[in-house]
C-alpha cells in the first residue's frame, strides 16, 4: 500500500471508528512504515500550516520554521506519553503502534480542522480538543480494548498532556517576575 492510500485509509478508518462501524481494523497500517507515513503526513501538514500563516503575516525564516515544527511536535509527545503510561499502568498486551499510528492521524485530522477553522475566524480550540478526546476515547475502547472508565481516563490523560506540555515548557523559558530581561 502506498503512502497516499495509507492516508486515505486512515481517514476512512477514523470515520468508521468514531461512528462505531465495523471494518476499521484493516484501515490503519500499524507498522514501522505506517508510523513513518503518519509522522510524515503530520509534519507535512505542520509545514503547510506554517507556510500558510507566513503568507498572511510574512514569510517565516528558517529559524521560525524549525521552531514551529519542534513546537508542533509537542502534541505527538503528549499522545505518546499518554499511551505509554496507559500501556504500562494497565499492563496491556496491545502493541504500541496499534494505537500510536491512529492517534497521529487523529492529531493530523484535528490540525487540518484547526487550519480550516482559523480561516473562519472562530476560536474553537476547546471544541477541537473535545473532538480529539472523543477520538482517543474511541481508540482506547476499540484498539486498546479498554473498559469505559479506562478509555475515558486514557483520553483525559492524553488531553491533559497535550495542554500541559506546551504550557510547562513555556514556563521554563519565559522570564519570570524580577528577571533582568
């Protein structure tokens, strides 16, 4: 399966998974190659978003592009940490890639939705986090085969990490009160 077919299949897989329809299992390529395609898709959309923003406010330099790419890698770290914590705490036998690849596609879908909504001028980031939480919950229920409570906890943990990581890193680098800067 080529990369374009994998991306299309993953999008259809999330539609099936979110709607609780059968047939989603074969749509995600949970292999190392599938992980690279998912990551490439995510970072491709990130670069596109940075360039689109650059068209509106000025073309970013290479430094801004690199910082933007690194900053947009934080949600991947949050989802990975949430998944790793869940797998280790619950001693799940599900391979990490079985949920990591779909979760990366879910982040990509929400990033595209965020780009489209930013042109509409709405501030719907909270709604997008809710949608992502629902997708992660569905993934936890179906892919990780978690109970209702565990799937909700996994989704909540992932969302908290997605929100907390950028804020905590900002607090580390931002000058505080009384600083000479």
